[in-house]
């Protein structure tokens, strides 16, 4: 339960969850180092390529040596075998784009935070029934802040985090927090393919500082 509370508290304190995947392990490491240097302490690495598991191992090894405060979770987990594989190499939390009750059971077995993706009130209810303390609203760009405003009273006390299309600007980020979210997922709008392909680490550092400031102002 200790790591579960630590991850949830870190996401709530940070107010944002950066997420990314890149095929090259060294680039993945440099992205992680840059985020950490900018003040990020919890990151979601996504399981979106065959290199994901090996890259994740390398990230955990580096974090142990040089980023001791980093909590590193794995995203895009849709089945039990993937969940167990990443937990075996040290995943601190599990993020899913869907609700798979069997994945939830695995996360709960290891006392890890499980963050499923939901798009409807029925899915939110199902996620709650399977023990989700934090729910990812996905895809956020399709649903929008008005969705949160409309349904939050149906689920009092539930923590929501939009992911997918959250923009790196004050108007968009503040609109999400005003609607009632506890944090925002920041993917390609922060860690773009261009940033990774061209190794624009200085730009990422500056943009991450900006994102943190925008989130703190909106919280």
C-alpha cells in the first residue's frame, strides 16, 4: 500500500503525469532525465512498441542510480501477461486505456495503483467496481472539460485525469482543472515526436517547466 499511496500523492501534488514511448533506449533515458531535471517525479512510460520492456528495464536501472525520487509506471497495459512482465521489472503503477478486471486484480495483488481509461459513465462505474482510485478520461480531446463538469456529481469523490490532447496552454489546462480534474496527462503535446526524433532536450526542459507552472496556477 505504501507505493500505491506514494504514486497517487505524487500525481496529485505534481498535478500532471507526463507520458511517452520511444523506440531508442538512450533517447528514452534522456527524455526521462530531462523531465526529472525539470522537477517531474512521476512518469508513465507507455507499452507501445516491442522495445518497451527492455527500455523500461534500462529506465528503472538508471532511476535507481541517479533519479532516486522517480516513480515510473507503465501505460497501455491491456492484458495480464504485460502487466506481470512490467511489474516483474519494477513498474510502480499500471495505466490502461481500457477496463480489464483481470489487470486490475494483478495491480491490486501487488498493491499498485491501477489507472484505467474510461469514456462513459458506465465505464467509470465499472472502473470503480474494480477498485480504481484514479480514472483516466480518454480520449480527452474528444470528451472535453464539459464532460467532466457534467458527470462529476454522479461520482462524488472520484479522482479524474484527462489524457490525450491536453494542450500546453493556460486556457486549456485551467479549463480542465476548473471542470474538476485532479491532474492532467501530458503526452505528445509536451513530449512530441519532433522533440524525441531531433533530441530537443533543452526545449523539452523549458516546456516542462512551463507545464508545471501552468498546472500549479490552475490547481
